[in-house]
């Protein structure tokens, strides 16, 4: 099957959406599917206001149509609600071409955190974006329940996986710091609520792995914390495995791949009881979910690292890819009807 994935989030960006889509592409191609990604790299772009690491495509509609048409897709999946997502949506609707979407990001909450835009306004825009989709893919039951309450239809489950070969216990030690080590991994941005972690009164050391627009401000404000920048591959896996607790302060993630990466590394989780942690950790004895994040972090120190690893092993990228394929709504491949 020829699959076109349209996404405003792609390499060299570093975030959960990009990791999900790059891994999905690799998994699908390994089983013989043809995957074409339409990303900001195919367009002229400008930096996103307040987040220059993210490029936004300029006036993409005409070129988007040409790219989709040239790909002769059997199925189109629109992964994000940015300029490319809206352009692909417009083209598909104009041509009567079925498409699926995914709710990767709680965009209304992000916009409210950054710019103070009321949730009702952003929710209305997002609901309009996803309404024509043949299926709206979500990662967790919590997000599905939330979207159904907002009037979304056609919701399908699309979970996530983790590379348990890369993320595993017993990797080389990297921290020469007072113990215990409390770790955060992810974008350093206001919507991630990292200050809720950094402000905690905890023993030992706090480590932040990642980069983003809030790094300089937080690094100056919390000088005792250790900001080590973005890490990748084995280096990232080493930082996970040598931590004592993974602290996840976000209240706006739809899943949180970093939760799985930490658990696969044998590291227990401390988080708020919100969508993402509730779905990944739930009632399993691999994390502590509490509105008192400091209490959760201290209690997580007592949890079994072996149990964390075993819990993460239940999430596979292979199953994730099969779910994605099942959710797709193919158009007519015979005669390449999309190109008409």
C-alpha cells in the first residue's frame, strides 16, 4: 500500500510526535508498505513564534496538492493540525479523498499555556479540523473519553511502543552526582510544566535532558539543577538507565513516550494523575501518581526496577504499526484515482 503521511512535525525536530512517526515509517517499510512523508522540508518555512525550533510552512496549499497527487496514495494520514495539516485537509476534501487524522497533541492546552487563548476557542478549531476525517486516532482511553465529551466522532485507538533493546537497565553510568538522581527528559517548554519539577524540595540531584525555548530562563532560575541538553541514541539511553526516578510534570501530553522509555530502562515514574501517566502507568506498581509531585517522587524510590522493565515490555512498535494500518481508510488504488 502507498501511504502518504502529512506532518508539520518532522526531523530535525525532537519530540514524541517525530519519534512516533519516524518509527512508524520504519516499521511499515519493514513489512513492505510504501510510505511517503510530506513535511516542512518540502516547503519554504518561517520559525514558529515563541518556538523558533519549529518551522512553519508558508502558503503550502498549492504545493501540497501537487505532492499528494504525485505520490498516487492508497491512503492519506494527516498527523498534525499545523499549516501542512490544514493544506492537506483542504486538498482531500476538494478531491473527495478519504483521510485519517491523529490527535497527538493537546493543542488547545498548549495554546492556552503560551498565549492565554480560551480553551473553548481552540477546542472548536480542533474539532472542526478533525470532523471530516474517516478516523481520528488517539493513543489512550483518557484522551478518547475527553474527545468524545467534546463531540468528536470516529475515534480509533493507536497506541505507542518502545525500543526495549535500546532502553534497558544495566547501561554505563553517566552521573557523578549526589544520589538519588531525579530525571526529566523532553522539550524544555512552558507547556511541559517543568518548573513544577524543578521547584520541588528533593534530596540528591535534579537532571534535565532536553532543549527548548525555556531552557535559559529555567537554568538561571534553578542553578542547582543540571541541564545537560538534548541527548540521542545510546547517550540518551544511558541517561535514563542511570537515574533513580523519572519525573514527568506535564499535564498536557496525550501519551508521553518518555514514560515508556524510562520504564523500559527500569526507572520508576513520578507524575500527576492526568491523561498519559494514567494510561501508561495506571494502577501498576511502576510509578506513583499524585497531585503532590514531590511525594510521588519520593515514593517512587521504593518501587521495583524489575517491575518497571516488565511493564514496558508490553508495549511494542509492531503492534502500534498494525493498529495504524487497520485504522487507515484506503482510497481507490486502481487507476490511481487520487491523481485525477
